C-alpha cells in the first residue's frame, strides 16, 4: 500500500496491517521523531550540515557539540583531546613529533631539504628532550641528525632560527 508521510509528504510503501492498527504514517524514524516536535534541527559543529537530533540525544551530550556523523565527531575529538586532555597522556616528553606536525611546520629536513617522511626525525636545538617548544624543534633526516650530533660544523647550520 502506498502512503504519504505526514512530515515530509514523501510517498512510501507500508503494510496495510500497519495502517489498520494506526501506524504507517511516517516514511522513516527520523520523520517519526520530527513529528513529536521534541527534538531540534542542529548544525554539525564541524561541517555545518543541519541534522535532526532527538530530545534524549541533546540532553545526553556532555560537550554540547552536535555532529552529523561519526566522521565529524572523530575529527573534533582528534583535535580536542590532545596532550593533557588525552586519556593516555603521561608526562608529554614523547609528544614532540605531533607538536611539530600540528603547528603546520613543513616536514622537510632543515639541512638537505629531504621531504621523505620515512627518514625524517625531530631534533631538539638545545639538546634538551624535555623542552618541546616549537622554537626548539626542527625536522632533520636521519643522516643529517647524526651529523649534527657528532660534527660541530653541521650543528652550526641547524642553529639558524626557523623562518
């Protein structure tokens, strides 16, 4: 049996027994929830797409940020729960690579201009591994990294500030 949705006016197929028992009024669960007028159309926090959220889901949100999909939610979580907010965060001594990546510094060796990410490492300019400030970190390939640590002339070339 063909029926028309009471909310979006779209034609859909339903069982005659559902219509007889008072059902078959809505084409989907989304339209059924919209008919109850308890939820809201809320824009996605990441992409801005407007999506309907039922009242219960709105009340359960801890962050009060709403998303259109798990993909958008994951994008937000991966930018928000970083560093000390991350569940597995310990002391921050091993986060220098992600710090340099997140700040947008291009992954290019400072000395030889190598762009192969497989051979790039992070070098601490002051050789203090606990000082993870962006000004103290620089990309070096493994070869240049070895040269900087073992040959004074190469180390002078790295000490030039990042432009």
